[in-house]
C-alpha cells in the first residue's frame, strides 16, 4: 500500500503543478491524496492540519517577515545609487571596471535587500545602460548583472538559510550565515575573474579615476548602509543578538535610514511596505506549512527511505553521493524556485548527506549555492528572465553570453562541495 500511496503522491503533485495550481495547494492536495490511501479521511485531515500549524509554531520564524520588511524598505530607500557609487571605488581600474562595478553592487545590495531579483533590478537598471553607452556588449552587460545577482541569496542576511535551519532541524543560523558569506564572496570572485578575461579580450574601457575628495564623500554616503551588514553578521555571530532580534533592529535601522537620513522615501509609504511584506511573508509561511504536510506524507509512505536506499544503492562513496545530489538539485533548480525546493528536498537529501559524512552546515551552503544557480538557468529561472527584461535583451542572446559564467559557477560548486573546509572554517573559528 505504501508503494501505491507514494506513486499517487508523485503523480498527483506533478499533474497539479503542470496544471498551474499554486504550489501550496498542490503540496497539500497531493499529500492528502496519498495519506488517505493508508488511513481514514478524518484522521488524515486532522493530522495534516496539526502538522501545518506545528510547522509555523517557531519563534525563529519571526526573523523572516522582519528581514523581508527591511529589504522592502531598502529597495525603495535610495540605497542602490549610493552602493553603485561605492562599488565603482571597489572596482577601481580593474579591466571591465564598469562590469566589475555591477558585480560589487549586486553583492552589496543583494545582501542588504536579501533578494536577487531586487539586486538585479535596482543595480542592473543603473549599470547596464551605462555599460552599453561605454561600448560594452549589451548581452554581456546583462549576463554580468544576472550572474552576480544571486550572491544576495548567499551573503547574509538571507531568508533561505533561516528556512533551511528550520527544515533541517535547527542547524545554526550563525554558522550558515558565515559559511554562506564565504560562498557568496567566492561566487563573486569567480565572476570577477571571468569578466577580467573577457574585458581584456574585447578591450573594454576602464572607468575614470575618482578624485580623493569624491571618494571620501562616496564612502561616507555608503557607510550607513554597509553598517547594517556588519551589525547583522557580527551581532549574530558574536552572540550579541539572536537572528530574530537582529531582524527587528534591521527594520528600525532601515526605516531611520530611508525616512530620516537619506530622506528618499516618505513616511506615508510605510503602509505600502507593510502590505508588500505581508504578501511575501504569507506566501512563504503558506509554503512552509504546506511542505510540512508533504514531509508527513513522505515519511508515512517511506519515500525518503526509498530515495536514500536508491542513492546509497548506487554508491556509498561520499564523492559520488554528493555528485548525484548536486545533479538532482541542479535539475530541480531549473524548474522550481529556491524556497519551495529547500522545503521539499532538505528533509529528503540532508539525511543521505549526513549518512555519508557531510556536515549539515556545509550541505546547507552547497544546497543554497546549487539552487541559486538554478535561479539564473532556463527554462524557469526567474533571475534570468527578469535580468534580460531589465537589460532589454533577448533571453537567447543572454544565455549565450552567460555560458562562461555558468562554467565557472559549476566549477565553484564542485570546489565548495568537495572541500568542506572552505565553508566550515569560519564557523569553526567562532565555535559554531
């Protein structure tokens, strides 16, 4: 009976997803269809509802809406142009300096806003036209913007790691933040290297030198925004604040920054920000609750054990197991957003990885890195299509321009996967 229920679960979920039903509804409906094959309907409904409520009964989840609200305020607070100007200083006279500015800008804005789409839209809308005007190929400029936007999913604060922490059974958020920061910086440096090579080959012009007086002013303008990153990461890692406390302080700080210091956003916009935050938070929470029913259904039908047996039946070698998991996640990332993918596949794949010796912090960083690549790959990668739209370039041309960046990102994924010390050194240094 468990085998038939598993088949019903998979088929029902696939059909409902292909029909375009909201993912949360597809998760709950397919889970109920499977469980009711094994227990009475009233018991299935009661237990599923109980699992949904219990999954949201976590104090740590308060950090999610607060970080989202902080990002929403930042996106509209005039932060982007200040970070772009500061990024120009970081890029300096590096070959392809305007493209390097785009990379640095996306890293900075992405980790402040916590959104790859926000970074791609805000920074890309400024930098792509400037690059095109200076003689850069527009498809290449779009590719740089798209490839660097997902760093915001790795460099904290990011809700992806908070969700992973909850689903994985309480993996340290501070440790995930530190490991993610390292992975995000490595991602960015890989793109910098590719950009240098292409820029030299195509002889793209360098940016003009910035006078010392202007450099000081630009840095001072950017410091208030950059301080938020330092405070959140440092505060959580040093144990001064919890992730929830840090998220609350982040909201207050960004409100002061946007409404009173930069004065780029009127206070009357706050209700609009709260409504937008509630929509995003509601979506995430509904998905989290729905995924709890799926986890219950899968455990009830024995799907995780079957998948574990299948993968470990192919090989017990940690290298081969991680290769299989990475290929699976790359495929999943091409079709599914990062949030639902974390919720659905963490309970399945994390026990397998731990069984062959992988640390949950290391696996979490590898998983987010992997799924972040999926956001910029066809056929469903939202980052790819949003970035192409912002740059006003056909997706087909952007994909061609992205080819060398894909190659580097896949290579870096392999390095991070098989050299755990890269992501675990900083957490271990702080005793996490």
